[in-house]
């Protein structure tokens, strides 16, 4: 195979075989899916010796090797478009399969770099140079960046495995390996925040989602048009039978008409089936997109926007089901059919003349009755949704605190609160159903009255020779069909009100403040040295009126070991939460390696910090899954090293299930000390340059604490350590001591000097 030219982006020559673009062994996306369902988690039955090596070696992260071509190529594309981002930034929060990008996730990953990406089917000859660079998807799961075309027709490519080097590939060779899919990505326009009129409305998310199914909705509308035209077949058939066939005894004509109308019915059945499929597909697509977007907004929200009651918030998410139901095919069919009522009224006017006014007058009267129910129904449903949130919050809170309820004999008051809530909720639900039923019944009554009125008026017209018998029957049938959407619309009144309120709640969740701003591009810092600096930082939690930190100034050099002590509630944990960017200071700055932490991507920052919070939170699942949570690409060797250092292996090796041990919801099957060991292992897993530990041994026995302290000492030798503890023995790991009291630093210096001052009573904390 002939190689035309090879160029490195720095100008040096490099020999690269074209076949390497497509023929290197890779993992198929389909293979990844199958393998992920059959992972065998090893059961450790022996105790390996402590090995103080780096927790993660350079080859343990697949993102550092060329086994994720889509991610590698996307990084190159971002660089070519002037967007410097890290791998962690591009993939943070995405539903990765086996920690690898898939084709459908490419646009979402590109959006994290400020690029608007689209994956399209397009032949090589139809790719315009004006839209380059673009990512070509190749066979065997490979990808390459197309830069342009040479004069001889060969393509200038940047395969991911060449580390940004440029090569030339013959057109035929590329064509043989090209899948026909290309991703175009262009920088999104950054609007001037000082000119609000130029900022696009964020409330158009629902409308934009519906636009994605525009073709399906257009097909459904076309099918509805044909269905409503076919609906004329039965009345016209009856009219012709009574007016022409019966008087003339034309049985041959009868059979012709019968065969024709039967064929129309078959076509009507097919159209209704296809319409239902189109609407179901559109509804499912809309549901999936909105659900995924909503969950992404929730996981990406700023901690200051975190709701005070999780149960109520969960109920609001559950209420999204009402919006999903409202978008069902039945609702959409009714809304689509409603405008075609004009066609039926037109036909009634042509056949029956003045009879059409009976149908026309029925509409405003029935709609007025439904409208009269809107206000009381809306208020009732709003109260119902509020009480449903209270019920869910009470249930979640009770289940979470069941131990405390039992030991404090609080079952009675919780039972009383529950019964009061569900009692009030039941009354409101009955009222809502009664109002909804009244609206439906009134509409049906008007429909029946309109039918009777049409017969009465029609008989007088028949007597006066202005209408035939067949015409009267046809008009009656058309009237029933024309008024049918009225009954369906009345039935949708309550569902509409609930969907409207749900839409408002969903809109509020969509507008939750996010950790990542679409208008800001963070600095790329995949690795940091470990320097931390607080500059006159003041901070208070959103729900608190008093400051947790006041005028904090603190500098920690890379590799320094600092202990933080103080009374409970003095602000020690708040210091650590600010470092990992869970919250932002009200005033002042926090610098990481001399750069304001707000300029760094939160994923990059947290990738470089091992954090053990005071309240350990584990997830339902196996011990292994909890250990590698957020880092599922690490190898078992790295996991076992971290488990050995933290002490997890001490109890895992003695259990029959080993690392397949189920920890239970929130880790309730483990003791407090065991949960802390798991959290410490997670913090050590990626070998971060900074360790932030908040009371890491508060639930451990002395033996476990001593063992952990000895194991940690060599591991943290080159790391920055910020240790909050009330255990004096753990201070052996630090060289410097900071005392915090009521949000202020009252002492800071070498450990020996500060401890001596404490013993002599020279440091007085406020009382």
C-alpha cells in the first residue's frame, strides 16, 4: 500500500503505515456492551503484602492509551477548533459504556468543550472543505480527523494514534474504511452577557426537543388529514344508499359502494396504525431526551441549589410522568384531529345547509363549560401535587431515619403526620376527579343535545323538501364525528392542568444553577502540583444566616502536611468543601497552584484531589463497585493496593463474597469504620497529589487507626495533605497545625510549637 506523505504537526517527518488507521486491534462497541454484563469480580481469600507503589500506573487508565479512538479524535478536533480541554472534562457526567465514548455521545461530549456537534451520514465526495476539520468514523471502531484534500485527491488526516501527526491517505483506501458517518463541530457563539437581548432564551428547551421529532409529527398530521377525509366515507355511503340505491333498487350500485367503502376502511385502519406508531415514537424520543437532560441538570447542579427536602424533590421528578402521559398518542391524536373538525363542518354545510349551525353553536357552549372548570380544577391539582410532595418527603425521611424513630419511640407522631397528609390528599384527589368528571359529563350532555336538535331541525327541513332522508342521516353521523373531539378535550382538562403544573416544576429544575457554565471555558489542568491558598475567604451555606468562615487566609505549599483542629462547628469541614469546589466562597479567592479554582474545570480539580468527607456516602451494590465508583477504568491491581492501605482488605478477605460483598443501601451493611476505610480507598485510588481527609478515623478502633496511620505515612510522602481530626494520634502525619474557631484561624504554625502553646493555655478559643 503506497504512502503519499507523512507530516508531523511540528514539521518533522514520521513514517506511518496507512493500514494502522484501521487495522490495529480495538474493542468493538458491541463487544464492550456484552463484556460489561459478564464481569467476574474476584473474591480475595488471602492477604497480600503492603506495597507502597503508586496506586495507578501510567497504563491503568484507558483514557491515557489509544483504546478510545473517539475520545482521542475528539480531543484533537477540540484543539483544532481552539478549545483546550481535558479528557475528564469531555466525559464528565456522560453515560459511558465501559468508560468509552460511543457515537451517540459525541455531540454531548463536544458540547462540554463549547462545540456544537452533529453526526451525519455523508459520502466523502460531499464533505465540503468549508466544514473541515471534521471527524470521520472508520471501520473497526477507529476514527480520524479529516483536514482537507491534496491536489492528487488523497486525504490529509490526523488519526488519533499518531499523537496529532498528519498523514496522507489515498482516496480509495479511505473510502474502503469509511463508515459513511462524519461529525461536524463548530464553536458555539458566545453571547455578550452584558447585552441580555442577545442571550437566547433557555426556556425553549421543550420546544427544541419537540422539533427533533418534527418529521414524525408531520407524518402524523398527514395521516390524520387522510383519516378525517376517509371518515366522510360512511356518511356519504349511507346518504347515497338511502337517496339513490333504495328508491331505484340499484343493487349493483350498492355492491360497488360497499366494496369501495370497505377498501376505505382498510386504508383507514392502516393509516391509524401508522399514525399511532409515529406519535408513540415521537413521544418516546421526547421522553428519553427530556429525562436524560433533566437528570443531567440535577447531577450537574450547584450544591447551593440543592433542595432542602430530598423527598419533595424526588416527587417533583416523579410528577414528570404526568407530562409523559399528556404527550401520549391519545392526547396528540385529539389535538391533531381537532383542526380537521372544520372539514366535517364544511361537509355538513354542503349537505344540510342551516343544519351546520347546530354543530357550530354546540362548540362554544361545551368549551365554555370546560373553561369554567379550569380555575377550580387548577387550584385543586396544585394543592394535590404539593401534598403529594409532602407525603413523599415524609416517607423518605421516615425510611432514612427508621432507627432513630424506633429508639426515640417516635412512631406515633410520624404515624399521625402520615395519616393527616394522606387524608388531606385523598380529599383533594376526590375533588379533582369530581370536577374532571363534571366537565366530561357536561360536554357529553351537550353532544347528545346537539344530536337531538339536529334531528328535530332536520325533520322540519325534510318535510319542507329542503333535505333528503339520506342527507339527514349523513348530517347526524357527521355531527357526531365533528363533536367527538369535544368529549376527548374535556377528558384532557385535568391531565392538561397537571401537565401544566409539572411543566412549571420541570422548568424550575431545568433552570437550576449549574457547576459548569455554558458561557465559560475552564482552563485545562489535567495535573496539578498541590499548592492551595485561601485569600481572605468568607463563606456561609445558602440556608444559614451566619458565616461559617470569616476572612480566612491560608497558604499550603505543594507536598506540605497540614492538620486542622478546632471545636465542632468551627468551620473545619467548610474549608475542605471549598477546596473540592462543592461550594464557592462569598468573598475572597481560593487558588490551586496559583490559579483561582473557579477557572478550573471541576472534574479536573476533583480528579486531582482525594477527598474523604465526614459523612461517608456509599451506594447500593458490591464493595468493588463502591471502591471504583467514578474510576471504573482502573485495574484490579490498583484497587487492591488502595484497599490494602485503607484496611478494606482486612474485612473483605475474611468474607465469603470478598469484594462482591453487598454493602446495602447507603452502605448500611458495613460498620462506620468499614465505611471510612472504603472512602479512604476511593480517595487513594487515582493517586492524587492532594489528600483532603475529614475525620477519616472517627469510627475506627485504635488498632485500625494505627495500622492506617502506618500505611499512609509512606504514601503521602510527596502529597499535599489537609487533615481534619479530633484524634491526637493522627496528627503524627502532619508537620503544621492550624486551629480554627468560629470560622477564623486563631493559630497557625509548626505542630510542636502550636501544641506546646495549647498545653500552656496561650491559645484561647472563644466560648
